[in-house]
């Protein structure tokens, strides 16, 4: 892996990361951990098994009654079906049927400028009605959520490779859906890609700038054989990066933990570098590892004195929360948020921890993730009475009790939380998704057009 350093985390001004507890090192403990990871992965996948409309393949955004589907969650489900087959969570025939139903729906659903359509220009609305598949809540046509949907479709198309008619159709539909997306249009004549578009008002004013989950979006857009992004778009995006020193780590900054994970759920960035990473002497995988250690160190430092934070209780990201509310707790006035993009170290932070985001960091830093998962499972008991593993988040500082426990626990499971658990546990266990996407020529082409080289490329 030329010119890529995989050095231990730097100590910096926040101290060294803690050693791995001794019990994790024992062979019997490793067997227990393997079984627990398998169980957590299975529980998390069951969300897609039971929270999907079998008539169209759409996956509900969260487990609240009458809630719409999320196209990002649907894409994560498509990528998870290969895992389910390999792990025995569902029969191959059932997974083929589910994937085919989903892809047929998106291919045949109405594309146009009508406000009630499902999509336009090969992109899809962020939220869709679970039954009709039409736009919900007057939401935006989402560029990044469409990227997750298409990445899931391509993953399914690569995995279901048999000559059987159904699997052949899956491959054809996945390819056609990807080719239909007009990435140039999504640039709206600008250097970078817009967040989205609405039929009532046109393109949103926000663009994908600054390091975030759009890494996958740019790679897919650059790899398109039909309507590719301009090569300059990636350089324009990278020009907005911020390299920072936070909590003892030097890394490409993004606050919420999920931004260091979602693109990695599909793409193995170990040993491949673009111009930015070549200059820094690392790769994006190492960058995510450092971001993970920064998260843990932030919780150890706990400068805002939130209850529970520590070496085994961390994971600050976008997600559900106990607010909105401003409450005085132990003499300190605390502001609590609802669903917001929490981040490290600049906030916002209200004491809310997302255990799913820790699980999704497993490939980067198993030495600190496994003890944290052990805490969430056995001490915090966050999977008890939950059908799909971890609930979205919890907050021990928020006053009161939930289920006779101190603090607050989210009522909900979210599809965009469940998918990264399934995929990243699998990448840690077998690298299945990474191996599949290495064989997607569009992704390899997009990486090369973005300037990546080395390693498996």
C-alpha cells in the first residue's frame, strides 16, 4: 500500500486512546463476540424484512405509524439482501423476489415535473408514500439519497449473477436505473452538485461541499457512461475540505460520525488515494479510523459533563433526540434537540448517543468498537425488548425515565441506521460488500476519474 501510513492514533493534546480490555482478547470471549455480532446483524436486518411493502419494495423511514418510505433506506435494503442470503437470514429466492420488485417499481414509477411524481431525471424524492410510491411531504428530489438507492441497486445487480431470468432482470434494471440518472443536470451549471430540486421552486441553494457522505455520490456521478459529472466537480468538492486537529487526531474533518461511514459501507478505500489523500499520506479508511478515535476521546474528555460519556459510551452523529427543549439539569441549563446532525468536537451536542453509529465503525477500529458494543448490549441493555436491535439513540442526561431507566431512549428504529449496521458488520466479518463493489465497473471508473489510484484499483 504505497505511501499510506497506518500508524497508531496520535496522542496529541487529548491523550492516547485506551487499551483494549483484557477480556476481549480471550478466545472464548472472541467466540461470544462473534455470536453477538451475528445476532445484532440479524436483528438489524429484520427491519428490512418486516418494514418493507412487499408490493413495491419500499422501506419505511422509521417505525412510526403512517410514516413514508426513505429511498436511502431502500437502497440500504437492496445492498443488504446479499448479506441476508449469505448469512441465512432469508432464502435466495425470497431475496431475488424482493430485489426485483423494488427495481421494477423504480423503473416503472412516474418520472416527470409533476409534483406528485416519484422522481425526475433519474433521481427520486427523498420520501415516498409507502403505498403509492409517490412523493411525500413536498420533499426534495434528493441527489445523495438517490446515490444510496443506486448504489444498493448496483450491489444487488452484481450479487445476483445467475443466468436465471429473474436475476438477469435484476442486473438489467439496476444498470438501466443507474444509466438514467442525469448527474450533469444535478450540477445546475455549477462546479459542485446540488442537494436537490423541487418542482415548485427549482434547485435547492445548498451544494455538496465540505467532506461528508457525498463521497459516494461524486464517485457514482463521475462513473456514469451516460450523463457523468464533469471531472472538475470532484476537484471543486475537494477544494472545500477542512483538515483539522481534533481530540488528538489529524484528519479530514466532518463532525457527525455517519459521514465517515456511509460511503465506506460500499467502497473499500484501503490503499487507494486521490490527490488530497496522497498529499496527506493516508487514505479515506485511515481517515475514518482517526475520526472514530476522535469520537471516543471526545467522550472521554467530556468537557460538557454529560452523563454516561466515556471510553465505552460514545457515538455522536445525526439522529433522533429528546428535544426540542431547554431544561435546567443539576443546575446547568441544557438545550436538547430532536432530529439533528450532532457532531464532534464543535457540536451540536446535547448528550445523545447513537449506538448504531458505533457498530458502523467496526471495520475502522474494532479495538474500541467491540468494548463499546459490549457496553451497549450488556450494561446499557439497549437491545432488550427491541425487535430490530438498537433503537436510534439514547440520552442519560435528559431528566426522567424511559422504560424504568434513567434518561431518554428513542421510541424508533430508522432504516438508515439499520443498514449501516448490517453492511459494516459484514464488511468486518467477510468484506462481502467491498468485494462486490470492486467488481462494479462504474465505481472503478468513477474512482479513476476522481483521481484515485493504487491498491486494488
